């Protein structure tokens, strides 16, 4: 054994351990970035599918919001009608109370007292009615007039309660509307990042010739009106009876139509009013099967009816497809068909 061999041998394990540790550190330093960047980027196909899903979600939420707007308008009309009815009933009540008060005054002049006076002047007529003596009196005296007064009171109370309930409903709907709008804006922010909104809009092509194939004159007029808007941009929440309009949220700066806005416009041109909501339009006419479709029929897709178009024959429809697109003619195949509706 060479001199000092024992010392060298005793140091070898430590050297090997140090070398191994250094190699491991080096491997961690050089391999960690490679591992962190190893996650593959989504393929174009995956990005396209993600874009399609986001666009579909955006359209679904659009029609949910359109439905909420329709319900809000209905509730507001009902609240106004209930308030007007309450006002009429209150006026009738005051007239009858005046008549009863006059009758009581005349009775008093003749030397007798009349509980009608207490009833007519009471701040809480119901409390008076609850008194058995008064009820007994009213049952025996002037029954017809008192019955009318009681009916008027009850009708006014019902009308007032109805108006109050409707007002509460309107407020709830307004709050829901605000919340939905925020949700829609958040969704659309994601869609915008996927859709490259700044890209040039696609070409819509020329309007095809459409044979009536048994369709009515009004239905063909609606088809003509819809096809006249080919190339107009999709606008989320856009469209009115008079033509393209600025939409809401994502569509606030785009003048155009969404899917139910286009069909609303088309039928308005032949004198038929439709709500700006696919769900309401689905119930606006006569249901027809896919095999029985004629030009002008409305066609609906998906279980929740969140997309629709207008059939023009030969398996095709004119519709407002999605954000970043324009009014165009497309096949109805390839979408989950939910039903057809004949408006005229």
C-alpha cells in the first residue's frame, strides 16, 4: 500500500458524494426550465373548439338576457295596469262612501243615528265591518248599497296588493338584469380574446333566389327583408323593427343584429310584431316539422333555443351567427335542430 493511501481512500466517499450532489444540483438547474416549458401549447384545432364553445355560451347568455328584458317589460306593464285599476277602484270607493255618508246625515236629521257614518269616516273601515253589531245593521239596512261598498273596498285592496307585488317583481327583475349584464360582459371579455374581433369581417355573398314552395306572401316578404341584411355585422343584443341597432355590452359599439333581432326585423317589415327573444318567438306561431319547412319559417336550435334563423329552402337559412361574423346564409344541418315555427 502506498504511503497515505488510507487517507486518500477515506476521502474518496466524500468526494463521490460531493460530486453526486453537484451533478444533481446541475441537473436541477438545467433541467428545471426545460420541464417548466414542456407543457404543449394548445393546437389550432383545440383553440378553434374553445372559441366555438365560448361563442356558443355567449349566444346562449344573449338570449337569456333578451328573455329577461321581455319579462321586465311585461312586469312593468302589469304593474302600471294594476295601479290604474287600484285608482279606479279607490275612486269608486270614495263615491260610495260619500253616498253612505249622505244617507247617514239624512237619517240623523230625522232623529236617528246611523253606523254608516262611523264606517264612512273610519280610517280602518275593516275594523268597523268586524264589529258584529255593524255587520248585523248592514245586513238589515240598505243591503245592496253596502254590498257594493264592501265589494269596492275589497277590489281596491286586491288591486293595491297586486300593484305592490308587481312593483316588487319589477325591482327584482331590474336587479337580475343588472347582474346578468355584468355576467355577460365578463363572458364576452373572454370571447373577445378568442375571436380576434379586430379582424376584417367575412364576406356574406350574394342573396340567393328563393322559390316560394308554398310559402305565403308575408313569409316571402320576411325572407326578402332578412336577405336584404346580408353582410350586416352581428351585434350582441342588436336589432329593432326599423333595422340594425347598437346592441349591449360587447355589441354596444356594433350596429347590427343578433339572431332574434334579425327575425324580429324581417317580420316587422310585413306588419308582424315579434319579441326580441328566441323563447317568445318559438311560441309565436304554428309548430312545423323539419320535413315540412317552408321559406319564412323560423328554425330553432339547441334544447334551450339559444340560436335561431329563418328558413329559405333547400336546407338553408339566413341568420346572424355569432360575434365577429355577419348576416349570412348557412345550412341548417350540423346544428341540434329544436323545431320550426310558421309565423305567416
